[in-house]
């Protein structure tokens, strides 16, 4: 398939001599144009903007036109890379999970004592979810779709295997050292961590409104983070 022609490609430059001011303006104009010869960068920019669009409006409300305008590309280019609106949505879902799993892999949990490793993982999950709220909204949106699009992914299970393996490894070390009680399921531990950290973002507005509190202050977040870490540690300890 031929590469789509970018709609904003500039005409060949004139040979007339430019003043320094005009030359500088031309340089700024060229710098503002997207790099059509850098597909990876273009796709990354599209995914970043699409994440915000889908997180804010869901699959049905998101508009490819808005994503194209924000990335200074075209609908044709987006469809060239992702096939369709639904294909872009699935790519956003996969990239959202890939990003968190890649960062988890940098925690070096195997280098820490079991309790320290678990505390670091829980704290990271809390921080990631709070600082990446579009991720939570994307996951909420897909749950509203009953997982219809994520079920079409050929890589989602593989992406999440390392997360469970990391918990299994630190948990088994903790059991072997007599620190953690035996018989727990690593997937259930993962679910408990996710549930506590997810709720803190997904229900923040309704919960604060109902109970007339502000759980989004730095002090409140710090305390909530510490409480969740302690709850998980108490759950797995002997």
C-alpha cells in the first residue's frame, strides 16, 4: 500500500533570498509540521491523543476528526495505521496495559525482601492509577463494553503474564521465609491491589460528594496510599 500523501505538505521552497526574519519564520513553520517519515513517532502521537479522546468520551463519543486535528494528521493516515476507529480504540487499550506493565518491570521486585517488594508494588500501583487517570477511564469504558474489544486482542494475556509472575515470585519467597500465609492465589492478590487502587480514582467524585470530604489533597492521598499498602500486607502475612 502506498503511503498516504500528507494534506499539509509544503510546496517546494522558492529560490528567492529571504531576510533573516523570514528565514526564522520559515524554520518555525517547518518545525511545526508532523514528521510523515517517522511512522513510530506519528503512531505514538496518535495513540497519546486518542487515549485522551477515548478516556473523555468513550468509544461512541470519541471523534476521529478531533484526533486528526490534534495530531496535525488526517483521518486517512489514522485509518492507514489502525484500520478503523475500533482498531484505534483497541490499540489504545493495549498500549495502556503495555505501559503499566513495562513500568512494573522496572521496580526490580526480585531484589527486595518479600514484604518490601509487595509494599513497593502496591505503592507503585496506587501512584500509577492516580497519576494516569485516563488509564482508569479507558478500562472503565471497556468494562461498559463488557470487554468486547479487549477480547479481540491477540496480546493482552501475554502482556499481563509478567505482573502475575512477579506477584507469584515474591509471594512464594514470603511463604518460604515464613512471612506470608500459604494458600493464597497470586491472581487474587493482584485483584485486591487493583480494586483498592482503582476505586480511589474511579469513585473519587461520588465518594467525596456523598461523605462531604476531599480525598484528593496531598495529605489525604498520602494517608490513603499508606492504608492500602498496610491492608495488603496484613492480608498476606501469617
